[in-house]
C-alpha cells in the first residue's frame, strides 16, 4: 500500500508517494517517485534512511520509478530489538521485491545496502536484473576483524548524537562534510534520530560471517562496482581497496569496475555529477 504524504519529511520530492509493507513480520517503510517507468530500488547504508537517496532520485526520476526503502532499524521502518544480520536485511529486501510485484528489478545499494543487495541477488537472481554497488563492505579478513570494535564505538557515538536536536546534528554534519551538497544534510540528520543504534551490535559481528567472495561468484546479472579513494576523509575513506576490487572482478566476469577519484566512502555525496554520469549508461544498457 502506498499513499501521497501529507506530512512531508525532509527530502520528500513533489509528487512522490510513501508506503509501508509487512514483510517477515516487520513493517518496512518506503518512498517512491512513481510513474510508468522501470523500477530501481535504492538501498541505503547503515544509519541512513531511504530519503538519503533524494538527490539521486531527483536526478533519475524522469527515467526510473525510484523506490527508496528504509531498512529495518532505520527511518520509519520497524525497529525490533534483534534481527540485524545481512541474512535479515536480504530476507526483507527479497520479500519486499516479491510483495511489490516488481519482477526482476535493478537494485542500487550503498555500503550496508550494497552488501544486502549482493546477498539478495546471489540467492534470488530472478529478482534482480542489475546491481550497482557503491563502496560495499568487501573487506580483507583483517579489516573485518576490526569492524566489530569500530561499530561498538559507533553505537556509543550515535547514542550521544540522538540526544541532540536535528538542527544540531545537521550543523555537525555540515561542519564535518563541507564538500557535500546542502540537499544531503536534512535527511542525513533526520535519519540519525530515527536509527536504532542496536543495529551496530549485530552488524559488526554479522559482517565476519558473510563470505562475500562466494556471493560475488554467484552473481549472474550485470554488476557495477563503484570504488573511490582509501585515504582519510572526514566522512571516512572508501572501504573497497584496489586489490579487493580487482579480486572481485577476477571472480566474476559480470562485474564492471568504476573508480571515482576525489571521494571516499560516500561516493555519490562527494562526486555527485561523476556518479550520475557513471551509472546512467550502465542502467541504460
């Protein structure tokens, strides 16, 4: 079921709709640009929400029906006390595609959302026609081992941040990420107030249980892996190293690599025009 929003959240475009589906016993909220166009699902990263894709959706809505999903524990979706592994997120995305009756659809994901898309596509290839992966957590064993500790620290930081008003969170983001477009900040700040910080508790451990190499081998659809710089940046360096990217491409001939310079983990936020120029021909093909 979807409806036109009356109380528009930050980043809600004109004529967009929002809705809610019950999948796997969880209420999953989503936004949709609509129209008789090919669907394109957008899966956000950890602590973001669906409207953090707003700028991308505005750029692509003339050609696609963008469906921006709030993952469980995020945005306006339900926030159960547990159930935050990649199996859980992928099961939700799988059921969501089926319940929406989309058939085989293109999926674009960032970070957590990108790996969720990989798990979904590897296990249910008939549901995914194309994949775009914005800096997914494809990591070496050493990096994965360090992830749980970083997520524990992140949970504490987000708990403190959530005590602040949205305006203060947005000001913090603007000071930290001065190279982001102003359109990025309202949804980003709002998402931090909506985020269930217990996601970090399970996700750091869950990452170590994901055999991304085995999943990459199973992909049968055209896949675009977007990478950027691994050097320090205020919002974090890119996760995928050149070595890991090359390994992923060697594992599966369906994978295309695209390196976008002068960006970190948030590639589309730091190189937006180049990001759109890179994904458009891939989607058109």
